């Protein structure tokens, strides 16, 4: 192995460096609740504390278990932070206190826990990440059912879906994972003894979740997940320390493939071997100079074999190689900690192996601790031709005579130089001039023009410079040897130069294609809408394949329809529509040049992802016959795979947004039902009660009592009217039906009208009005702004105790408009509620003495103010308790004042 291959992996070294700057994360992983994760974490922490490690408890849930509570004693416990949420106190881990204390190790139980809304992070694992970033070691616990990638698997096993999950990346970044496990019988006995849940809950758990079959399956998931993590840690350690390997701690299978028909059979054999070993596997193809000389059928077969490996669940690698293919394979295998290599038995002749060597023999001889499976050709299923459903047209191959003409001119030029310098240097050095010309032709035009130059140069050298001259006869044996040696050296040098040129051209072509694919991937990563993805895909396919492209996606009814095209295309013939629909439904090509529905004008290829087809691409060109060359087919596969992933990404984002909208709509619907069932029924109950009393006991009531009852009916009717008006206003705002009738108005008039309307609401409060004398006319809708003021005054009256002052102040704003403030003397708005006071149906927590409301008044205020081009900002008073709502409105222009 070369010295460069013995160097540590840069990626592994970077990972090691990253870990050194962070705290260490140890996860105690359990298969199910009650296996003793918290207990084991405390036992481990106790041993570390006795060794002098500074250990504190951030949060540990004992669940009333006596043995766990006994272990907690003696540890320093960081007091939890108490959060008042919807009238009840919730205790959460105090992240800031732990960061300020900065211990060496902190214990954090229940990694998947969801924090209270007022916490710094919504999830506890985010708290843990911040602790690790601060250099604090963390020991934590989690059950296997909380791992994100296994959530669906666990739900299928237990019929119970866990809502709180932890991303797999957290598990992957763990420095240590300790599986805490007990047998199903022992865990079931702990449940029966009441050591996990109370006896009533334990009975239900035994019936549904903690069955022996479920527990056995969960134990296997936990053990397998940990084994995969340990295997990844081992590979990282080997790469960081440049350990050659393999270390057979876990099996890994690598199958070596070529263009041979039996390659697909080798892939299937490797898949079966990996399944038997429960091991990951990969397919490897080594590219050499000979790869560029393969026929189109052989190239297609090699590409199809790599795609077959990916479809069967393996990884596919293409490795640039040199003269020693076996060493290249083993270098890759040792880097990946491969323990089993599968390769086909050589079908080369004995003479070929003597001249060029045998990859199989070299692999077996140099493999060391890696097992090599040599499979005979008749032992695996062979594909005689590539498995295709689309016929490709052969690449245009015609003889270009220009390089041969230039080669002849180069030799003639060399002859001219030789004729000029022969008297100076003698005949012995003339062949070097011809050799230089031949090498130049080989580097520029390749092997066959250089061989033509060799023949021409040899003939000219013999005819003009070897005696007897001007004949092809050679008199001296020395000259014969010189000519033969010149020809042999020229052939070898031209062949070597041609190989170097071929490798350079191949590398340049691959770099160009890679660059185009990279640019395309960057373009797809930068777009956010489906139309942008489709347009970028259509343009890229059309420009790189030089074809007309249409993209079809399924509509809500499941029928494919044209969504994009380049050049733009929006209609297809019935035959094309049928082929596109068939291609999408069967996930196979159809149309022109395909085995299915070949009468269509276009060739339709499905855009595939792991979840199936997401769309269809239609290709068309004016050229007769099959559309794609093998190179174009391979390029199309690369482009379409990226496009399909991008389309699926956008679809998933839309699905998530739709789910969020549905969730929000459901939340609003529930809030509306709650509001109607409680807040609207309250005034109705007062109205019905007062009216019933007047009807049934009118003769027994005094005049004062009847007046009080009528006042109650009137007040509650007005309150009910305000609730309904706010609901209707919010509906109009969300539907976009409100168009403000803006004009220049005097703010004082509108303030006076709003105060008069709110007289009954503000009856128990002192009201002060302070309007600056230099206020300009304001550009607003008087009806809407009066409603804004009324809602703000109503809100102030709700939250400010009776007898306090509600004030209205107005002055010129910095921008030249008007800034109006509504001030009360209540408790103010909690800082965490400032961003939410304008949310629909949201109400700040309040006592029972505060009048109920729908939670729509402030939302309507913001909607009306923004519709009139203004802003509204909530805040709190600085000098004393109380809330402040600041409304800023634009001043009226000359045209608006003239209209007024």
C-alpha cells in the first residue's frame, strides 16, 4: 500500500477534533420503560463521583421508585425551574443554572421529553446539545421507541405510536451507548410488582404494550441499533488512526463487478451473502484505461449492474484505478473495514494472465485477513445483454481523417528538421526528432494516428537516411537493429502517451459532467417551489441532451398532466398521454423506442425515488430511430434522479405545510367552539335569566330591581353584539373582503366617538385624554379605526382593576404621522406573551375577576390597522405596572385633505 493510503482519514480526524472541544455524551438505551435505565445511570454516576468527578443532577425522574430515590441522595441536585402554564405549575430542568454551575458531568433523564412552551428550547435533547457545546459531559436515558427512524417500526410492533422522538443524529453523535436490558419475564414481573407503574396502569400495560412478543422485538431493535452504532465508531477509529484493517468486529461485504455478463449474478450473490451475515454491502467498479475502450453494450451493462446494486439495498462505488487493480480494491476494502470480498472467476486465457497478470490471483495473494469468495461464472445467473426496456441508438462513430493528415504533416516536418540538422549532429540522433513528432501526435490525437505516424516515420527514416538511401533496402545489420529498435520504442512511447491522453480526456469529460451535475444540484437546492424545480429540470435536460422535454406530474385525481416543458409545451397527443399514464402507473419506460406503447411520439421515463414514481419525463427529437445514446441514457439517469429527489422534497414540504394548516385549522375550530360554548353562552345565560325573572316575577319586583335587570339585559346584549362583531370582522379580514375607505380625518373626533361608545364599558374607570395640539389630519377609515379604539379600550377595561385610570395619548410620530397610545394600570403583559397577544383566540392568563372574551379583539385591531397602512405594537409601562398599545398611522396627504 502506498504511503498516502496509510495516512489517517481527514474526515475522521475532523470528527475527533470536534469531539475534543465538546462534552462527552453517554446514552443509556433501554428496550422498554422499566428496564432500569435511570437506576443504571445513577449507579454509573455514583462510581464516577467516588472517583472525584464533579457530578450534578440536572433532572432525574424517580417515578416514586424507592431504590431510585435512594441513589439520588448524596448528589448535588440543580433546582428545577418552575413555569406557570395555563394555571398549573410545571417543573423543568434549569438549563441556565447548569451552565452557570458548569460541572464536569450532569445527569439528564428522559432525553425525548418535550419542554414547556416558555422554555429556551422546545425539546430536552436541544438542551443537551447546548450543554455539550459548553464542554459539559452529559449522561442521559432514552428508550428505543423514541428514536425517530424506528418510530414507525415500533408502532407496527406495539400498535402504539410514540409522539416524543429524538433525531437519529443525536444517537449517532453519542460517544458511548450502554444498552440496559432485562428479560421479558423479569420486566413483566416488575410490572406486576408495581415497580414500573401503579397496579391499575400496569394491568393495562401488560395487556397492550408489555406482551412477551413485543418486548422480545423491542430488545432486538435496541441491540441491533447499538451494534450498528458500535460498528460505525469502530470504522471512525480505524480511519482516524490509519489502521489498515480489517477488524472483523462486524461483517461487511464488497462485490467487485465489471462489464462481464455474470456481474449482475455476482451482485445478487453478494446480496444473499450479506443477508445471511446480516451485514451491509456494496458494489465496486474500478475504472482503468481499458474502461474507455469498452463497447456501448458493455458500458450499459456496467451501469445497469451498479443500479441493480442500489436497487437491492447496497451502495455503489466507482473507483479510478491504475495498473494494479487488486491493490486499488484492497485499499478501498481496508478503508471501509470490509471482511468479505466477492469476485468472479477469471475468464481470461492463460497467455493473457501471463502478460497482464490476474486480478483474482493478486487479490487472493494480497488480501491478508479479508476473505475472498471467487465465484465461477456458471454458479451465478448471467445477463447476456443489459436488462433494458429502452432501446438506445449507437453513438456516431466515423473515421476522422484529419488527425491522420496532421500526423503525416508532423512526420514531414520532422523530416525537414532532420534534413537541416543532419550535417551538424550526424545520423545517430536523427531518430529522436521523429520520436518527438510521434509523441506529440499521440498526446494530441491518440493511439491510432500516432501508430500511423510511427509507420510513416519508420519508412521515411529508412528511405532517406539508412544506406543504401532512396531505397527500402538495408545493407547493414546494425541499421536493421536500429530501425527495429526505433520502431519498437516509437510504438511503446506512442502507446503510453496515448493512454495518458485517454486518461486526461476521460478525467476532463467526467469533471465537466460532474460540474454540470453539481451546478444542477445547487440550482435545485436553491429553489423552493415546485414550478421552479420543474422549470430548472426541463431546461437542464433539454440543454444537456439536446432534446425537447416535457414534465408530467399527477393531479389531485391521480392523472398525469403536463406541468412544464422546454421549449414550452402544454398539450400532448392522445397516444403520448396514454404512454405517459402507463409509465407513471407501472414505473417503467413507455413510448418511442421502448418495449411498451412504442407508437407514441415521445419516450416517457418515470422519475423515481425510494417511494415510487413522482412524475414522468417525456423526450422528443427530430432524429429518427431511438432517442438516447448510452452516454445520454446514463446522463439522463443522473439528472432524473436528482430531479426526482427535489420534486419529492418539495412535495414533502407541501405535505408538512398542509398538515400544519390542518392542525392550525383544527386548533382554531376547537378554540372557536370553546369560545362559542363558553364566552358567547355567558351573556346569553345572563340575558335569558334576567328576562325570565322579569316575566315570572314582574309584580314582585321593585322598580329598582326591574331597572337593574333591564340594565343587565342591555349590557349583556351589547357584549354579545361585540363578540359576534369581532367574529365577523375576523372572517372578513381572513377572506380579504375588507377594503378601507381611507380619507383625511381629525383624530380627536374619532377618539370622542369611541369613548362615547365605550362609556358603559369604562364606567368603573377614570379616563384621561391627552391629544397634542399640532396633530395632523390622519389618513384612515373612521369606522374601522373607531372599532380599533373601542377594542383597545375594552381590553384595557378588562385587565385594569376598577377605579384605575385608562388613558389615551396622541402625538406626532418620528415619521411625521400620528402615534396614539392606549394605557392602563393593570398588571401588564408578560414578556413571553408580547408576541402572541395578537394571535386569534389567544388570551393572556387572567384571574376569575376579569371579564371573559373571545380572544379576537386584538387580532381584529391588528388586521384593521395594517389594512389602513399603520402598525400596532404591544408593550408595558416603564414607570408603573400596566400595558401600552401604540398605534402608528400615516398623516393624510394634500390630496386626501382636499377630498375630505
